[in-house]
């Protein structure tokens, strides 16, 4: 199964970029994963920025790919449950899954409605840049669980 991370704006240099690169390299040893960056909307009203960025996200989605939108209002899954969902899709023949991490002002209802799964990492809110690292680690963990490695100790 192949994966795409659809991200709003480039990943900032420093610890976030280093952490993201670290986990993406580990994921790539198991499955293909690409990053797709959609441009930030720039300056303007937050609602306009969110709407503009989400239009770009929707345009980036490919027919037939499963879509997971990271959103604070989404479902809370344990790491094994997230792995089980990915395994279920894989076993059903899903070839591609896109994971959406929105910008600073989040996602629109249209993006959430397009998603096959709206997923929350926590009821707490994190900066969208940091979510990239947190999610990449969880994707790596889920794949490790599916492969039966000892990375997950839960």
C-alpha cells in the first residue's frame, strides 16, 4: 500500500523537519510514502485562508485513494486500532491512502466529508507543523504493528 502526506505549506527547518525526515525514512523501508505540499493561502482572514487551502487539498486528491483527514474533531483511535484500520483497507485492496494535515486554521467541512476517516491525535490542539512529526511516528508505529515488529510495546 502506498501513502501520501498532503501538507499545507513547507515543513519548517529544524527539529520538525528532522523528526519528519527520520520517520519518513523508517516508513519508506516498509512502504512507499510521498509528501505533497499545497501552498499556504498567505495573508487574509482565517476563514478565507482555511477555505483556499482546503480547495487546494481537495484538488490534490486522486480518484480511488482512501483519505484520512487529521482534525481535532476526529475519532480517537489507539495505535493498534489505527493499525487495524490500515490493515483492513490493505486487505480490501486499497492501494493508496492520503493523509491530510491542514494549515494553521484547520480543515473545512468539505474536506472532512470527503475523508474516509477523520482522525484526531488528541483532544488537545497542536501546531500543524508538529502534527506532521507526531502523525509520521504513528504511521510508522501502525506499519510496525502490522509487520509484527517489536517497536510497539502496548
